[in-house]
C-alpha cells in the first residue's frame, strides 16, 4: 500500500472509506501492538520468576508487566490462553505464569511487611472477574492463595468457601480438604470434628501421600484432644471457683448466725 496516501484520501484497499478510517487505523493498531509487545518483552526478565528473590524486589516490575497486559484486555477475554493467542505471545502459559508469580509475591510481600493481605485479595478478585475460564491449575493456585489471605485477615467463612472451591475443582484430590481443615483449625470457633472428618476423607484420596494427609490427620486429632483437655480443665476450674464462692457464702452465713444467736 502506498505510503504517500493522505489521511483523508480514499483508502487504496478499495473499501470506499477514507484512509484514516480504514487501513491507516489498522496499521496504527498493528504498530501500537508491536510497540506493546516490544516493551513487554524488554521488561519480562526471567529473573522476576525466581522465588529466591525477595518479594519487594520483584513486585513493582511484575505489577508493571501486568498493567501492560491489562491495557490490552477486552471484555470478551475470558481465558489467559485466548489473550496469549490474540496478542501473539511467543510461548503458551506465559500469562498464567505471570498471574501466578504476581499473586504469590503479593501474598509473600504482605506477610514479610506485616501488612494485611488486602492487595493480594484485590488482585485475585480482579483476575477472577476478568477471566471466567481460567485453567484449572491457575485457578486452584489462586484459590489457595486467597484462602490463606482470608485466614490471615480473620475472615474464616470466606477462607472456608475458597477451600471448598478447591474441592470443586479437584474433587479427587486431598488438597482442598487439607485447606478446609486448616481453616477450621485456625478459626477460634471452628468445628474440629468436621476438620478431622475432612482429613479422614483426604487420607483416602489418590494423592494423600503427596500431601502427607495421614500425618495431618494425626496432628489434627492430637490438636483436638489437647483442646478438649484444655476445655475440660477450664470447666473444672470454673466449677472449683463456684464451689469456693459457695463455701465463702456458707462461712458468712455461719458467722452471721453465731453473731445473732
């Protein structure tokens, strides 16, 4: 196509539209996309995916990378694979890797700084809102991270729901049951008998050995026994205190009767 075509000239492609409304617009879009890809490639340093590096070192560049992606998203984008294909990523799984490592570093960064996990939850919320068709592996990891974040924030009901979503994604795996049991253990009002039942199910799953489900079950039973012992001790102390109060009352009554005989 001739480079000397004016913006308001008829488009050489024969569409009948002005050049600026037809092929020039397409040409500019291609140039912008190529420019975006060059910037992403330049910033996408493999060292950012090294989990040995402190989260505070990699969070900013990872966030900048993700911002570049967000600028290119369309409402119709429902899976990371679709975006990779549309934007011409050189390798499959690149966006999933970015999402996963950014979520993990958000979480670790908050823990290292002693901060609430609000940014972690906010980021994962935004990913699930945009991508309703996430790959199972990525979705499972994000639910794990959000479950842990909710637990750290003391939002145990929401944490338990996240763990249940892991079970929905991987019904034959011990993973979701382990996370559910952990939430119930951390929750001061958690049902430990239910946690034990979940771990008994986990111990029967195909990947029980991978997640040491049997050991987790034994630890949970021991924890429950210890708490029950502590609860019984609290009851006994309360009973002793009530008896002591009654004894003191009887002493006072006896003294009054002797004085008023």
